[in-house]
């Protein structure tokens, strides 16, 4: 099975800190995604990457950046964390074993910014 | 742009009750449709999918039929169990360019009581 691993399940940071959220997938998938999940808002796409060193903004990229230096790793960076970035962050990898556009998600990283 | 509207929760049922979670969509062309499920403390996982009109996706007793005429993809299960308690997300994707990303509904929390 495809596995998507997010290195930190829970983080607490202070306003203004730089935050790195790491995501690794083990099935050689080209496409990777970062979403944030908030109650009442569902999942919103922050950034995605079609391939190494390639990235594209999602629906809510403000305040975030990403890095994809290796195919298996996709990092989300908060340059200066703010309280409104307190959220659950979900990483996903795209595979299509059945020919459809199926995402495999990691378990999530819950970030609290104080 | 693409959008997904799903039934707002929370939904609370007794074990063995019938479940319906409504989902309608707006999209250009012929999207693929998905239901994802998120169990407590976990990331999302694919529950079922349908890639063309009149397709029925099914898994673990859940079913959903892709209805193009009503732009709907309602999730149903004949007899729910306590273990079905989770958040359910309807999603769609198009193909090519920016339409290749998934658009999610806001999620519906289901609680099944014994």
C-alpha cells in the first residue's frame, strides 16, 4: 500500500516562528498536495506539486511556501506563523491504480500557533 | 469553477439505521466523483469512486451513484454500525491543467450510537 508519512502529528509554535511540515511518500508518485482542514470549511488546497522542483498555488497559498527537492518529499513552510494558521494540515500523494484521480492522505499534522 | 455541496451535519443515527448523505456538484465537463472517509485521529481515505455517469461506486456496504442529470452523488448505506462513525467528504476532479486537482465538500460528521 502507498504510505504517506507526516513527520509531526502535533506541533505548538509561537507567533512569528518559522515552521516546517514534512511529508514523505514511498511509492514514487509524481504529484503531492498540501491541504488544510478547518471545522465548517472542509479541506482547502494550499499548494501542490506535479514533479520535483515544480509547484503550483492552490486556493489559499498566502502565508505559505513549499519545497520539493526530492520526489518523495514535499515540505510546507510557514515563514512567520500566525494564529490564524492554527489548523490541521494534510499531505496527500496522487496515485491512480484504478485509473482514477485517487489521493492517498497522511494522518495529518495538527498545528497550534500561540 | 468546480464546487461540491454536501449535507451539513452532524448526523446522529442508531445502529442498523439507514444512512443517506446528500452531495451535489457543479463542474464543467465530466468530472470523476469520490467519497472519502476520515476516522477519528486519522487522515482521509478513499471510500468509493465513480468516473462516469450512471456508474455506481461501492465499498464496505456503502454505495453512491453518479447522476449527471441531477449532478448528484449521494452516499447511502442500508444498515450503519458504530464503527462507521466518522467524517465523510464528497469530492470531484476534472482532468487536465488546474482541473486535475480535487475539490472537496465541507464534510459531514456521522455519529452512530449503539
